[in-house]
């Protein structure tokens, strides 16, 4: 038994793996090449081995391996903001991979907007859950929300100046100028209710849209056993939802700051009101009196 466990540790040191508890004394180690199944002599011994393996997994996530795993998703191989190849920085709350030049401008937005970390230097932050989050969201899914309505004249490129990057990133993330607005935008109660439903599913894109269109990450659920969305996600076994919520506990909702205009947020088309099995009330309930007619269809 110890010999087989030793082999398992060796595999962890050579390749990133994942440990899953099966029952009171059993657990599996999944590596890129094979799955090891183990049964300990006692529950306590199992817990000790699982902890040792998870620690080895964390240590095995070397700097270059984190970057390579993030880049395994094609859209993550190019900066989410300017398109530069092999970006080795990331915003861990927005779940976007960015280049060094854009990372510098991200930092200027403040941690309430974007939390910048290196793929190669900030090794401790890159847990297995966070890496998986970048596989499920990452640049493609994130930009379908954040960059849904970018005019070609306002987009930036790898050759863009620092001033152009700063202008674009302020508009994109602080003001949310290019966002795909959620149908419930403007109705706090319904946004919070929809968030409580979304975090019990695997629909991370829906959670992203709700949070960055105004849903409160710490809103009351009405369930004394699970008073917050984080508790609901934990109860439902949605570990990636938990990870996303934790990294956005202090995130600010983007707000347009263009002359105090109240009409700008409604200038973009609304998506369908049906999301992942939940049928919301019509978008008209979310708009202020006197604003545009619903754009269903």
C-alpha cells in the first residue's frame, strides 16, 4: 500500500493531479495519464494521505506549469484586452488572461475592479479551483460579456499606447461601457434572486453577468441554513461558483461616468430572457419608467 502511494506522490511531482475522496477510507488520484485508487487502513490515515497529496499537488504547480495549463485554452493564449500573444498575467476576479502592458493599466484601476496576479510568479494563488475557473470562463466567455459591444474605433491592439490602453480598460471594466446587459439590469431584487439560483448550477457565465450587472455577492437568500450565495453554492457542491464568488467578495459594480447619462446602459441589445432553465419576468420590469420599450426577440 505504501509503495503504491509512493508511486502516486511521484506522479504528482511529475504531473499535476487531482485528489478525490470516494468514501470513508477510499480516495482516487487522477493524473493526466491514469487514475490511482487507494484504500487506507483507517479514516484518519486516509485524511493524512489526502492532505499530503494535495500539498504535493500545490507544490507541483510550478510557475511554467500554471501558465501552460492556463494557455491550454486557446482563447487564453492571447491577451483578453489587446490580443498580444502568450500573456502571462491575469485578473483573478475577472478571470481574464492579460499581457504585461495591460496588467500595468489594470493595476491602475484598483483592486475593487481587478485583482492582478502573475501566472509565473504568484504561484501560491493558483489553486486547482482557480485554474479550472480560467478553463471554464477565461478570455472567451469573459469577453462575450465585457466586450460584447466594442466599436472597432475604440478597440486596442498590441501596439497601442499606455494612454489608449488606460482609456479602453476604464471604459471596459470600470464603466462597463461594452457590457452585454442582463435582462434584469436595474432591478436589484430580481438580480439577487437570480444570483441565488445561478450559484446552485454550473452556469458561471450567468453568475458573471449577474454580479457585474449589479447583483450583490452577499445578498440575503432568505434561507437561514444558507444565508448567502456562497453558502448556497457550497451546499450545492459548486466549487467553481464558490471560487468565483470568493474572488469577487469586494468587487465593485461597473458604473458609467459619462456626463451622468442614464440612457447609455440601455443602448445595447438585451439577450434572451431565458437562462439555463430559469424563466425570468420580462425585461420591462427592470427598466425605469419612460425608458425604452423592451427589445425581446
